[in-house]
């Protein structure tokens, strides 16, 4: 197991110093390889203590704040190590060290307020979506298994009260606990959030938000023609309402968006008149002149002997 730990921290070093050489899948496989041994260590207390101190020595070599990957990986991995392995209080030295580096000591609030927020900062994890999704999934799984259970009947109001990163975290927690087909059930929170447009607005918060919701098929997509039809229908409805009463139209015209539209239409109308009337008059005058010339030629020909 120590060789896996060595490899994991080498990958983190590479991420910090030579990111183009960083191998995402190899990092994830190494991380998972370490985690699979945790259950074995529960029954071997001496080895658990030895691994605990080995992890502590590795962690102390660099500040946890050296990079977002180091901080996220170490805090999540060591917290899980303590939860799964430390059955007698003898193998929690690495966890105690990491916990003392936190501004929030409790695990779940720290994961939600600090680590989840880190994942959604601009250019987090160097825009590595695969890495981002893996670590968010690890956070979600830890909270589900060792923190608080998912609230199946969460209301839309409760969901709206979460921060944007915690909204995505909550959706991932629900997928882990309740399955990935929640959008097919009309009674679920997810179905309601999509129907009222909440998920689309969340997707507009940034590319990472959109990536998650798109991958989960949570965004309501409409075709260009349906959007144009809806927009045209909305314009017609607003137009009928606005022109139903002159007083109401005058009131609406003072509102910013409609005022801009009204002034633009008025300007376009006057421009059309300014260019259209002279063009029409020139065309009309030309036709008349041509008719006069034809008539003159006809009379001239008739007058010849």
C-alpha cells in the first residue's frame, strides 16, 4: 500500500509542477487502489497505525494549500481513512493534523462550505472536469455514508436556499442515494426543478455547472424553431396587451426594455419614411417623364407629312 501512497503524492507533485504530464486516469486508479485497502486495515490495527504515520509524513512534506488538488485529495482521503479504518483511536494522527488545518472543524460543514466551493471556483483543478467530477463524487459519497442521509422529500425552497456549489453537490448526493433516473419520476425534486427552469438557470452559472447538468441530462433543451415560435407568441401576446389601452401603452413605454424597443421602432419608421418617400417620388417622377416622352414622340410622328 505504501507504494500506492508514494505514487499518489508523485501525481500531485506532477500536477503542481508539470501539469501537461499529469495523468488523470492513473491518479484516479491509484486513489481508488488505496481506498480499497481501507476495509482490510480495520482488522489489522498495527498496520493501520503504520500506514497512518506514513500518510502523516507524506502530508507534512508540503503545505496543504500548495494546490487545490493537494488540499482536496488529502482532506477527503484522510477523512475517509479515519472514518473507515480508525476503530480504536490509534490511527487518527494524519486526520488530526489535517483537521487542525481547517477553518471549520466538523467534517460535513467543511466539505460543503469549503471543499465543494473550491471545486466551483474559476479554473478549479485546471479545468479538469474528469478530476472535478471524481472529487465531487467522493465528497458526496462521504457525506452520504458517514455524514447525513439524503432528504428524499427536499422542497424546492430548501434547494433554493443552498449555495450554487452545494446545489450541484446535493444533486450528486441524490443520484448516489436514489439512482440516476430521477428525472423520469414526475414526483421528484429534480423533475420539478427542471419544469420550472431552476436547473437551466443553475446551468447558466458557468461552464462547469452546465457540464454537470448536461451529463446528467437535467437541462431542458428546446429546438431553435420552438424557441422562435415561443418568442413570437410572447411578442404577440405582449403587443395585444400593450395596445389594448393607450394609457397602458404609455405607461409601458416608460419601462426600460419596452421604451428601448418603442424608440427603436419609431426611429426605424422615420428612417424608412426618409429613404422610402424620396425613392418612391423619384420612381413616380421617372415613370411620368417616360410617359410624357412617349406621348411627345407619338404626336411628333403623327404630325409628319
